[in-house]
C-alpha cells in the first residue's frame, strides 16, 4: 500500500510540477485553432458526401428491387 502524503507536501509537489509546464504561445494556439476548424470543415464535407452517396446507392437498390 502506498504511504500517504500530507496535504502541504502534496501541494508543494503540485506547484513544482506545474512550474515545469510550458504553455503554447499565442501564435501556436491560433495556428492549432485554425487547423482544428479546417479539419472539422473537411470532415464535415467528407461525411456529407459519403451520406449523399450511400443514400443515392440505397435508393437505387430499393427502387430496382420493386
């Protein structure tokens, strides 16, 4: 079983680890945000096209069997 750490030691460790975090610059954040929007847009176009194609194919299959 792991030994318990007292709350003050824990908070000191958290503060120490948080100081090691490197935050992205404003430019990196902006570029990442733009890339996310581009990928979401491309995925939306892809899924829309796939949905339309499958709907068209299913329509052909169901109309041909009648």
